[in-house]
C-alpha cells in the first residue's frame, strides 16, 4: 500500500484525481519510481524500446520460460490511483514476498509494467502489450493522434520505432510460461454479490460505430408535428431499442452483451429548431463474438428501419471491430482451486473492460484476478478498493505465480 | 432585394448558411449597415441602450404618436437570410417609397430593428422588443447563459443595463400609434394553400424549460444493463413521449400544440462511458394557453415518472412561460380591407413562431403580415421566399403604414 500510494501521488490533482497520460512527464516519473523499487527488491531490470519494464527474479532453472505478472501505470484523464498500479505493485509485492520468504520457484518470475494501456491520449489502447505481443500493424497507427495534434507514429519514431520494426519488440513466446494480471474490477458485480475475488474467463471486446440520422431542421414553432423530420426523436427510438436488445442478450449464456450510446450531438442544437441531424456514438460489447456482432447488426438494422419509417436518411460509420479474448482455462482452474483451498469467496466472470492480458493472451496462457471496485466506480477519482481486498488479490497472485512456476501447466 | 442581399451576406458561411448571433461581430456589422442605409434614406437614427435602432421619418404632425414597423437582424446558427431582415428592410423600403413619392403622412413613421429576437445564443427570445415593451423581469435573466458560459446578465451589465434599470428602455405607449411587422411565415401553410399573404390573428407562445436527468456515469464495458442509471436512455423515453403527447394536441380545436427537444447535452459524453447526466431544452407552443400549459405540465410530470422508475434524479428549470398573444383586431381588419381592394389572395392565420410583435402588442396595437416560405423551411440555409412575394408584402406594409398614419384607428 505504501508503494501503491507513492505511485498514486504522481500526477495527483484536484479532489484526488490522478492524471498520468502515456509519455507525459508524470507517467515517465511513475516508471522511474517503479524501476527504483524493482532494483531495491533485487530484480534485474530490462526496458524494451517502447519502455515496457521487466523486473526479473531468477528461479532455480534460468533457462525455464518465465512467469510474467503485471499491468500498467498510465491513467486516463482525472482517473483514480488503482486502475493499473494494483497489478504492477501487486506483482512486485508478490515477488518480494517470494524472495524474502525464500520460497522456491523453478521458473524465473518477471514483474512487468506495460506502457500506454489507456486510450485516453492517442485513442490507442494496450500499446505496450500489443507491441510486446507483436500485434501492432502499421495501419493501426494512422488515426492515432492526441488532442494537441501529436501523432503517435512520431512519438514512436523518436524512440526508434518505425513502421518497419513494429514487430521487433515481440517477446518470443518460448521465453514465456504464463502472464497473470491482478486488476480492479472497474464494475459493480463483485461488490453487489459480496465476493472478494473475481476470476476472469474472457475479456469482452467492443464493436464501436457512429450512427448519423439525417432529418430536416425546421422551425420549432411553425412546423406541425406531422410535417417534421426530427432526427432526435428518431435517435430516441434507437437509443431505447439498444437498451432493449442488449437486455435480451444480457445473460451469461447469451454473451453478456452491453450496449451504450455514450455521446450524442444534434444539429442545429438550439431550443427553437427541430433537430435536423443527430450523431450517436455506439459501443456494443460482449463475451461472445457472435452475440456481440449480432446485436451490433440488429442495432444498425433498426436504425435503417426507424429512418425509413420517418422518411429520413441514415449513415453508419464503423470505428472499431474487435473480438472477445478467452483467457487460459488451466490458469482459471488453478486460481479456482487456490480460492477453494483458502475458502475465498470468488466469482467466475468475464471482464467488460479491455486489459493488457488480452494482448498477452495471443502469445502465452493468460489469466486475470479481479478485486472489487467500490460502487463499481472507475476512471474517476472516486475509484476505490479496500486495501484488504488488494492484499488478498496480491496474495492469490503470488500463490498462483509460485504454482505456475513450479508445475507443468 | 439589393439591401436584403447585402445584409444576407454578413455572416454567410458554407452552403449559404447565415449566422449572426446576438452581440456577435457579424450581428453588430449588420446593425451598422442598417444605420448606414437609414441615414442614406434621410431618417433620423436613434439607438437605445440595448441597441434597438429606430430610424424616424417625420410626418406632418411631429407630436403625433409614431407608426413603427420593423423586425430583427439577428439569426439562429446556420439560418437563412430572410427571417427578420425581410421585416426590417421591408419597412425601410416602405418608408423610402413614401419619402421618394412624397406621400403625405400625418404621424411620424419609424423603421425599427430589435436586438436579439432569436433565442439561439442565450435561450432568451425577443430580447430587444421585450425591453422596449418593459416586459423583462430580473428573474428571467437567471438561466440565460450561452454555450461558452457567458451570462446574458453580464453582457447587459457591460451595456449599463442592470436588474434595477430593466424598465428604463420601455417606450412610452403615448408615443406609439401602432407596430407593424412583415415576416416570412416560417411554416408550410401559405404555400400549401396557394396564398401570397398571411394576416396574423395571434401569436402562439412557448413554454420553455430545461429538464436535467441525473443518473450515474459508469464504465460502458463493465456495467451490466440492469445496474445502469443511464441518463440518456431516460431522456430518449421522454423525447418520444413529447412527440406522442403533442400529436394528441395537434388539431386547431386542441390548440395546435407543437413540442420540440431542440438541444441535448450529455456528460461525460464519451463513447466508453454510460451517460451520467443529460440536459434537454424543451419548447412547447400552442395557440391556446390552456392546451400549451397542460402539455408542458404533462411533459414535466412524465419526466418525474421516468426518473422515478429508473431510480435517477430529475430537475426542471423553467426558462420562459408565455401566453399566446392576440394581435390587434382593427389592424387585422384594415390589412384585410387592403387585400380585398387589391384582390390579393390572403389567409387569416395564427403564427406558430414568436415575433417581436408579441412584445410590442403589450404597449401598442400590433399587426403582422406574412409572406410564404418555400416548403415551410426556416432557421435553415434553404429558407426562401419569392422576391415577388416579398415585394407584395412590403407594398401591403407600406399602404397599411400610410393608412394608420393618417387615420384614426
């Protein structure tokens, strides 16, 4: 908790809001503090070209593949102090405990901090882990620009990373035995169910698109109701539909689909004009690619039905299309056994949010451990997790690391 | 038409859209052009504290009360070039014609341009005419804020207008004989009925209010559908209800009620967060005060029902509450006689839109003349009226002004 709070003070502002955007001075400082802590703990520190930090603790067999555990230190704008650091400091504490207690491990252990997990600056998420997994493609960088106009591509170039050597940071899967990530839930489920630990089955991925409804702007006083082409009333019908259809696909079996219209912009957007144009930002997620894609299709289809009925135009702009990532079943079984042994109250659950684990899962077995978020709040200064739960999560992470390091998976 | 086009070019942008928001540089420039045109026409120009412009042409009896005619030059965002200017330039052309043709008038004539008829900037309509009629109350200013956060009250203060001297601009009714306003219809009725002139019986008035729905901002990926407090889905239900209830009160007998949500703002307003707060700008109008007020009440009531059902908060901020304004019956009879004499195809009709005439009607007999709007379009770059109809309207205005100036009303 002392180290977690030390990291949490870097970039702290009004009302406890923490802002450490990727490649900002604050974020770089948090990485330097971590390097210091790793060295203090006797770990061998390696930093790759993008800035991912690996702190290695040797086991009895230096040639065995390593067990990695970590997360990220960058934050959203005005975020909290636990989203990310809990997994990095939790892994560090696990390795320190193993080291101090001289617990035998065969495989080497590595504490890892990935660069730029949050998309808040460049609209590009899990940057460091994507590069470590060799999953960044030149085209992905095209639209990654921060609000000041700085291109991610130029930042990478200043570090010596070009479109040609994007795969050079890829970690050889043969050097890896597993990746484990402790993280706050960022949702309300564990608290609501009174569980202290969440064991993650898979990571939901979003379909994101914009729907533009094109009606006709008219005078709000002189245009009879039956002569209007109101783009906002059409949007309202679609927004209600999205809630309805997502509720139909909300169950675990149906793929835990959630759908959100997070932003809406109407034009002209004044009190005395019928809205002639409305633009909706839609985010559909689910743990089943099939269900998520079906709901996204239904929503787009319904937009066309509503538009046709009202005699207005419609346009769909796809932003991002990702598939859910299943995590490793054997790691899940192992953590589950550990929870059962220790009589920890746990929940088997998918992750609605994206994490570095979904990139690492592409090159090694990956598992995630969640600890409860108070009132489900995250990306917010009010983000909070009981220190006792953080400790429990770190302990479970430690025991999992030891088992994985010593056993055949 | 030349002068009308000169005004129309001020603030013109893409696709012919005209934007001259009240107190913007563009709007001030249009006022300066008008002052220039008035002086060219030999009128004596007086500008009151808020910026209303009066261009006076003396009749044979300088002590007789004046016949005023005019409208406004400010526009909505991305509006057209005729809403407002047709009445100001039409009145100027009428007085120029009277002057050039040395037509005798007993009463003085005044061409008037009122400041800020549109509510697009501060959500406050007929600002200049309300002040000229002494109809602005200190409380009306409380919620008048533009999207940049500038308070109307502060703008007024910078002109020397405080809560204490709001009545100081009131025009003494004894100095007025009548107010006449030529305006485009801004609706589809004249075109649909094949009429060239509309004679206005009364002006429908709006109830305007903001509804703020307060849910909870949550992560769009981790928050299950049934644990959300989505302020936008709640808004969507209310927007649909407004359309439904207004359709029930749409007939002439039921008071020609129309209702519009013209603006909506959600927070945080990002694609990956459930909207925690939504603010709707609602405008309800009707020619029957009773129907309009009933619908406004039903909408506010429904907002509370929806909020309660969804376990979220609701707040209603009243912006403006006006009653429909009947115009002067004798002026209506006079314009009707003139139309009959000249065999002009006219329609007796209410105005769905608000106009400066509804404020002036509180201190002097007021009348309005409409000319057709193509496809009923207004508050839009496609706003268009046939120049022949504008000319006919201006001529009818001129003849009415002469009659009123020379006759006992």
